C-alpha cells in the first residue's frame, strides 16, 4: 500500500526503489506462500506498475467499458448479426452521455434512483 500511495505524488526513482525494496523484504519475511506469489506477480508486472505510479494513469475506463459490453452480451445470449451487436454495445456504454442516468425504480412510487 505504501508503494501504491506514491501515485499522483511525482515521486523520484529512489523513493520508488526504497518502497519496492521494503515491499519485497516484507513479502520474504512473512513466510507465506501467498505473499511470495504476490511478490512474483509484482516483479512480472513491474514496468506497468511503475508507469502507473509515475504517470497516475491506468486503463480502468476501458476495462469498465469492456465489462459492460461482455455483461450485456451474456444477458442477450448473442445477437442476430454483428451490426446489431455493435449498435447494442454502443447504446449500452453511452447511456450516461445520452441522459438516461436518472432511471426510475420499479416500485409503487417510481422514485428516482
């Protein structure tokens, strides 16, 4: 957590290296297999993690859009043709920009969510 807390703080390389060394040391001292696996994963993905720490950017938006599209496709059990699928995916992922954010509940009073 100390390492990830450096995001958006414009840290220098020595600060990042110090926190990374502390993380690896804590994983090694714990003696837990899960912590060793976590350290291995961090080592594998370190270039991407470092880029996220240094720039503060991530792919959360695109991952969220992909999740919505896949969920919609599962709920529809497939589409008749690819054009229909593209149209449905576009409609599903742009609801907020089209003003459909304030939906009504299905209760007796129909209050805004």
